[in-house]
C-alpha cells in the first residue's frame, strides 16, 4: 500500500500522517511487515518517548481499556487458576492496571513489568523502562510470564520467544507463559482493515502461531480465541522429548484475506459513496480500520457521515481521516440514520445488540466481507 494512515488513536484535530505499508511471507512461518526499515525504526522508536500514544487503551486509561483488561483477566484465569506466591513478569504492559488487578485478587510474591513506555510508579511493582529482552529482566527467574498484545510489535519475534524459553528454563520447566496476540488470519478473512497497522510487525493465524511456538520449543497447554484475539498458555517441551522443528509453508489464508480486504474497500466504498454524500450514514467504532477505509476510499469529508463509539474518552475528538468530531451514541443518532455500519467487526455481536436496543428497525451491517451480502439485501 503506497500510503496507509499511521494510527495514533483519535486526535484533537483531524490530521492524517501516512507511510508506505508492506507485508511479506517470513520463512520462519508467519507474515512479517517489510515496510522500509527507516519507517519502521521511526515508528518503533516512539515506544520509549514520553508522548507515545498507545494504539489501544491500556488498563486504567479509559473505560474501554478497563473492559479489555477484564477480558484479559478472565482469559488469564481460564488458563491459570492460582497465582498465589508466584513471581510474575509482565512484558509490554503499558500501565500497571493489569498488575493491580492480579495483585488485588492474589497474594503475588513479586511483580515485575518491563516496558519502555510505562509512566506509572506503584509500590511493590518493579518497573523496568526498557525493551524486552534486557539484562534487568533476564537476571531474575519467574513462575509466570505475561505478554498481552506484545508479540505482534517486536522487531525480532524469534528472539522474543527464545528469550522467554531461556527464562522458563531457570524454573526447571515448571514456569508458564500466558500470551495474547491478534488472530490476524481471522481478521484478514473477515476483511477487517484494522488488522493493517504500522506498529504490528508480525502477523499470525491460529495454526501458524501454534506451529511457530512448537518450533521454538514450547507446548501449548491451552489455547482459545475470542474477539479475533489468540490467548494461549505455554510451557516448555519436557526434557528428553524431541522438539518439533517441522517447516512451515505459505498459508493461503493470508492471500485470500488480502483479496477480501481489497473487496471490502472497493465494494463498500462504491456502494456507500452516494449515501455518504446525500443521506445519513453512521459508523459505530472509531477504529484504525475505519480510519484507513475513509482515507483509502476518499469518503472522509462526506457530509452525511457521523462516527460514534462506546468509549466516551473519544467523544469530541477526531478520527484523523474524518473532518467531524466523534459523537456519543445517542438514540436520535441511530434513529435518524439511513444506515448504521459497525466498523469494529471483532465486536459485532455486542455492538449490534447495543444498537438494536435503541433503534430496533434500522438497517445494520458490519464493515466486513460478510457484511457485503447483508448490504446486497438492503
């Protein structure tokens, strides 16, 4: 993509900054972003700056950030039911919010966070402002290592997994990793443009992720998928057992996904253009995917478009590619709309339920490949 908007979240004014964007197959078994190295260095270098803006709100930063933290906590406790007396390392936390949730529920022996962007200072939580792996984090051993939506950001994901394995080796194979990352395969197949982010350097489907971690010497104890995210608890291959180092070949999911994203751009763009100029079109979900959609289709300045979101922290701010502020989801907004488009397809069901309670008869479609069929029927 010659120009893709750089996602920095919603902004006080509509300002679009674009960079090239390129994905390629990595023969280690996943899709890697291969945008020009100078661009990637500029983007990843922002993590350690004090003015860095998280592309998704971390726990404690907003109501939506807290809802995500509750989801991650539920998933964590599905995998690991007892954290009492555990030494825990969390990588890429963003804030101490998730650590405080765990410490409030369990008698944790120690909690260490390594993250270059973290600004919190909380008693009894050790903060390492650095990138993982780093000497300060590697000098200690841990019972549990938590990595929530970090693996997709790291420049060398193989080194990242190998460093986790070395840490678990110190626990005589009794330690565990709880990891989450986007299910990029599912997002691409749904035609969700939110999957394409400059900050995301590594892209996995469920099967590619399982093969990748197996090749790196891990065993999947439990894996689940929710809201287009992969959640997995990992341990090391037991001593004496042979590691599976089988090769991984190109996965056709991603090629089909690219075709579907292109179809969503073209078909939704063509069909919504007239309505966006002459009618009333409401998008629910101020997402990076919607921002890219409006920019790439040229619909960002259409007078008939309104954008709303469930996160009140976004109200009166702007999606960078749209020239009107994000508004609260009032009943009148939905009732006066000719069409409502859910632009956060990963959360389609709860959003549609929310809208139906306020505007039960209005046509609703998701900005996705499956949504095209619904659009045909309207």
